C-alpha cells in the first residue's frame, strides 16, 4: 500500500490552510451585497406586499436588509412600489439624485414597471421614464417571494459589479440620457 495523498483543487482565492487571499473588488462586492440599505418608496398595494416581506414569514432581514432607510442620503437601494403619478416623477428623480453612489433601483409591480392598468394622462407609464431601473419585479401586486427574488438579483448585481463601473463612459452616458449629473 502506498501512501498517496489526494490533493483537491482549491477554489480561486484560497492559498493554504486557513488563509484567504483575494482582491479588493471581491471584498467590496461581498460587503455591498450583504449590507444593502433600502429606501421604500411605496404608494399603493405593492407597498403592503413589501411590508409582509419584513414580517416573520418571509424575514427579509436574513438577507442583510433589516435596516430600512427613509433618508435618501443613507440608502443605496431605491425600491419603487406602486402607482407613480406624473407629478411625482420629479420628486422620485430628486430622491434618486440625493442617493450616494453606488445606487440601485428596483421597480416592484406592474404600476412602477409600466403604469399597470392605469393607462391615463396622469400616471407615469413606468419609472424608467425618469430614472434608470436595474431590476423589474412583475405582478399586480407581486407576491413576497417575487420581491425577495428581485432583491436577490440586486444583491448579485451589487456583488459582481466592478468598482470602476460607475466611473465608466457607459454608465455616465446612461445617466446623461436621463439628464442626471
């Protein structure tokens, strides 16, 4: 019998027992992913569904989101839920502009995504007319599981985003298309 030692291939970033070496972008991405501070901008029934995600049945705090921020300067995830009137568009945009970079936006429900059943002169037909949206959650209203799935998509985006993406020409062009400086 020979003593053959089986060496398993270690994942990227691991070097030696109990030692982890990685790059700054990965660490910052992991920190951003697990510490999002959402600002709920709820106007209708989708807001009620979001409230249920904070309850004991769905417990959104297990995703690192137990601290809701009601100040845009302390939030990095804007969650727009419900019907947005055209008169509210500039206010929503102002809230978005007050948020610090990096910032992400999730449109929850049919009304925030496309105006929903309200195809009228007074309802904004999707918040992407005034601010850029990262994730759309469909439904009228969406179930809490769908909202959690949308939040998990935002977390993946936050965890995998390059530190330099927000300084890139493509991102600056996106903001300029919305007349955001």
